[in-house]
């Protein structure tokens, strides 16, 4: 395999998009490809997380205070502690997973990721712009435009999976921040006696720090309520980040850039395969 071809394969693999090289001379199958894809998606999302947080920082700083202001009202509601705080492990997990599933379905829907538009290039300039930063960044002029990248159903699912997972990571960070906030707030502002009064049972104390004046305790109901509100906040942020026009302008969506670059690179690879077949004939 030539140096550039190796770079192209690694570029797609690093982003969990090796499936886009199927039916090309650079495609690699094998029983372990599914596992490699999952690992590469995790690595890619982890690598992109910091840059994504930097770009979304101003939007988060503007949205989170408003979000916390609303959700904090529910945090000090006894009914929430009586319902969520007393859920069994299985029921609580199902409730939190429901938020995750709804967030994933929303972020991965066709309206939120228009693959038809992202895989279509109206001019050579569009192709060259999409290929910037890829190993094939100097190959856009070899293609005729307008052109649309052909995608199989499996490749379409792969693109949607990578986009959904990447966006979910950012919402998970928001949820983690809310979880920490309410865990600290509950430990400081909600004594164990109050938790017992709200839940009508003696709460299980997981950790505590005693001082001369009072005891600060982390209880099981506190973690359940904080986790539930964190999952709700993550769903809220996922919806607002896509629906709100101002936030869409502030957010830099690296997912769409990656998808468009992958489609452009796939077009170049397919064109090279056609040229090879023609010369061989």
C-alpha cells in the first residue's frame, strides 16, 4: 500500500468511518472491523471532545445558568425526592436511559443530519474546501462538479452513528456538570434529616463529613435525584443546541465537517478506482 493510500485508510479509520471505503480498493473487511470501528469512534470522540468544549464554551456559559435556575426549583421539591429518590435500581436506570434514548433519537434524526446535502458538492471549490485537512486535500480539482457521493445503507448508518455519538458526548459533559453541581448543592443545603422527611424513610448514607456544627452527607436519594435532573438537563441542552438559532450560530459542529470531508474523500477514492480500471482495460 502506498504512503498516501495508507494515510487515507488511517484517516477514515481514526474517525470510525472505515465503512466508507467499502467497495473501493482501499476497503478492508474482516471479522474484527466492527470492533475496530467502535474503538475508533471512541478514540475520535475523545480526541474531539476538548476542541468541541472550547468552541461550545460561550454557548454553554449562556445556557447553563438559565437551565440550572429552572431545574433547581425541582431539586427542592419534596415530590421529586419521594418519586425519583425512592425508585428501585432497575426503574431508575430505565428512567435515565429513556432520556439518553430520546436525546440520541433527536440528535441522530434525518432532520438533524442532512446527509443528502452534506454528500453533495455543487462546485470544485466546495470539494476542495471539504477535502481541506484530509490526506486528499489536493485532489478536489480532479473531480467534476456538481457531484453527489454514493452511499450504501450501511454507510449511511455509520455516518449517523458517528454523528450521534459525537454529539451525545457533548451533552453528556453538560449532564456531568449538572450532576456535580446538584450533588454538591444537596450535600451542603439538604441535611440528612430533611432527606428523610421528604422521602419518609431513613436515607442510606454513602459518605459523610462531620464538623462541629453539622454533618455533610451524600445519600443515595441525593445521587438519584441529581442524576435524574442531570439526564433531563442533558436532553434539554441537546434540544436547545439544535433548535435555537442563536446557539446553532455559536456552536461549531465538527461532526458536519467530518462527514462532509469523508464524503468528499470517498469521491476521490472512487474516481481513482475508475481511472485505474480504465487504464487496466
